[in-house]
C-alpha cells in the first residue's frame, strides 16, 4: 500500500459514565496501535466532550472529521471505554467505508464501584445490535472484552490489519487475462461480468500481440539485458541455453509493460502450448518470479485462482501459488501431493529452483519447454482457497492445512509438496460436489478466519465451508 496501515480511532461516551476512563482510553489505544507498528489518526480532544462521541450531533462532528481525512485511513477502531451511546456511534461511522473493529474494555475485580465500573461488556451488544439494524459491516474478535495494552489485543490488531488489507485491496483491482482460455480446460471458465460486479476489472490481452511485442525486442535492449540478470539471480539457470534465457527475459519484459500500462494487480497467463510451439519456451519461472515480487500470477488462464491468489497475498503479505490437486500420497488418507510445473514462488520453496525443460513438452517436441522452475515446496502451515463465478455470484472457500517435509522421489518433475489436511477425503467430496476446479491456491500461514471475515461481511462473496 506504499505506507504503514493507519487506523482512525473512535472513542464512545455516555454522559453518566466516568470521563477519566475516556482520557485513559485515548492514551492506551494510541500506544497500542503505535507499538503494533501501525499509524493512527485521532480527533482532537477539544472537538467534542473529552474527544469522544455520545450524541448524534457529536457523531456528525466525528463523521465530518473522518470525511476530511478520507483516503488517509485503512480501518476504524471503535473503542468502548465504557457502556457507550450507540446512536452517536452509528451516526459517526455509518459511512466510514472501511472495516470497523469493535473493542470494549474489561472491568476489573476490585474496581467495580461507580467511579471505575465500565459496563462495556454489556454495551458492546448495544452497539453491534444497532450496526446490524443499519446493515453497517463491522468486525468483532475474541475475547469479547480486552484491554488495548495486552498481547490479546495486539493479536487482534494484527488480524484486523490483515482484514483491512484484504477488504481494501479486493474492492477494486484489475486482473490481466493474457490469452484466451485453453480449449481443453473448461474447468477454468469464468464470468467477466460477475467479476466486474464484485469490483474486479478484467483487461483481456491477446497472445498474438504479446508475441509480436516479444519478437520486436532486441537481445541488446537494456530492459531485456537487465531482466536476464534478474532471472539468472532468481533461479538456477545454469543449464538453460542462452537463446532460451533471452526469450524468457523478453516475455517477462513485455508482461511488465502490460502490468504498467494497464495497472494490473494480478495476471492469468495462457502458458501452453503456443509459447512452447512458437517461442520455444515455457513461462513457469516467469510466473514464479511475478508471484515472488508481489504480482499474483496464475497459469492456464485460471482467472478464479488469480482472485484467491491476490486475496491470499494481501492477507499474508507473501506470495501465493496455484497448484493442482495432483496425487495421493501412498495410503495416507489425509495427505495429498499439490503440484504445478514450476510456477511456485521461490519464497514458498525449500531451495532455489532449477530451471529445466518441461518434460511433457519434450516428450513430443524436444527443446520446446525451457522454463520450468523445478524444486520442492517447503514445510509450513498453509491456507488454501479457490472460487467460482456462477449465476452472478462469486462462491469462495477457505480452509487450512500444512505442507510437510515428507519426501517426493527425485524423478517426480515440477515443483510439488506433500500437504496434510485434516479430514481430506470429506473435503475433496465437498469440492467435487461444489463444482470447484482441479486447482487450489495456497499461501504461508493460517489466515482462514481473516479471509472469511473480509469476504463474508465486507466484500459480499458467497462464502461456503468445506470443513463440515
């Protein structure tokens, strides 16, 4: 996003409650947010009574202040130091347009006299009830009440920041569809109008144009020379012929130019078989490198996978990968080999990948498949997801598992890893009956709850569970 996430801070009030508790909350929350590594905006203490909001009129003051800072904040933290007034809160925040985290202070045993008692435990329900009535989306997390200066709230902030990144990054973004859908793969059909209705702009780019731009590039072009160096540093190109390295560099430069010209946040590339037939390379390592530097890139024109890869990237602040549900792992019912030819980002791999010639293409057309980035996926906890476009809706699932350090024999080509997923066989049945594709997308870390929060409550996708 080009800067640290920034939260607008909101503090509620109710006239008969102790004002000094509000003053303490302003100090606590500012410290909590700064300590967590984020920025904040806070309305001046003189703007309203105690710098908090109680009445509808004070709510209008806060809403005007928030409007004056539009575009400067990524989410709002609604702090309830006490049992606050819900009318002021909804007036202030009904047009905030960003995720809103509800935080309520706990009471302390021994401090339950009128001077110190907060009653925010109860008051939180009054606020959430009214926000439900107005259909204003908000986020609640466990525990129900939490002090800002605790490790529990620090985790809440971390998770809420991820929700904000996903929501704000997914509301409006652009995917480049580079090439037509491969004829053989009806599984990657998509509905462009449905995507647009969910804020996803699709820019369709023809492979023939890309080929012409590539052929027009000179090997001495400075961008091509620099790109070749980037690629050689990125993966092990030691066995790749020079002309193939130059061709891969040219393709990458042209796609970079598309990304800049069309402001692409993600891409889906038609990766076979025209590139292999006419340009004599396979673009797997290019897709790998795009993902590694933050451009979500799927292969086989899988536009739906590009959507979930972009979401996973936003949630985890790391790369995602598009992988096949490819092989059983012996007799282990909860293990599966997830694979693709070589498009996984290096950050998700055990070691630096080795660029080879694609064994499937070499079988019928030797030397046409240089560009697969072979290796193994590292062991890490992971979240996996995919979606489909159907009848005007985007239906999406999220689940979690882990990549293990189980070995896959050396003769197994491509980039793959063994994933352990609890109750896998039941989940595979639900994926099949749900009409989901042979791909899933994965990223490092367990972020299912964050993604479900963002997509169910803020983005309006049809979120389904495959976890039973």
